[in-house]
C-alpha cells in the first residue's frame, strides 16, 4: 500500500532541488538587517533606547557580516522631514554614521526661521485687517490662520522650496556612502 503524503511533504519533494543563489541570500540578509535597523531607530525615536543602547544594538548587528552603517545612514536620512523635529535623527547621524549634517541642519533651520517670519507677518496682516474692517483689537485677538487659503498656499510653497534643497542634500550624502 502506498503512503498518503501531506501537501507539505509533496511540496517539499517537488522543491528540494531549488535553492537560493548567493546574491539572493545576501539580498535577504541585507533586508533582514535593514528591518532590524528600522526597529532600533524607531525604538530610539520612541525613547525606549538611549544612545548607549543603540550602540550595543548596532554592535550586535555588525556581527552579521554586513556593513550596517550605510544602511543606517540611509534609514536615518529617509526619516528626516522639513517640517518635523529632527534632532534625535541628527544626533544618530553625527554619533554613529560620521557624516557632516551641518548643511541638513542649516536647511531645516532656514525653513523654520522662514516659517516663523512668514507667520508673524501674516498674523500682523490679519490683526490689521480685523482692526480696520471690524474694529477688533487687543491682546486676546488670535487670528485663525489655518483657515486662510492664502496662508496654506504660502506654507505649502515654503515647504516645497525647502524640501527640494533638503532632498538634494540627502542625495548628496547618500552618494558619499
């Protein structure tokens, strides 16, 4: 009598001659390390890990035989956004990746300064408008700029202009890896 085989056994018999090439193995290993780096970075950003703990995790991952620092640099650069707080990411880039972040910081700082200046100007314009047209003034007057389509467009333009510079600098840094 013949033996009844499970589906898994049948599949294993049919595919036992198949294997992964070295390139596929390296790519898979690379993807696994990249995922682990992503988790370490997120834990640091969520303040579950401090810099010393991140260093220990990076040392552990370095034992995988893959140069993790270009992967770490790419992961960190992908997380930098023009309109977000980036200081923790910049700290990791400086401390572990050894790249100069001065230009990135300069672009981000310039955006925030430009945003604050534009916000002050728009606030003054709206207060002046309220005073002239409705005789409303005083320290309690706070214009609701988020409902102003011109302000939204101005912020969008400001972000887009600075985002282009930021992305260009990120690409320059990736090119150095």
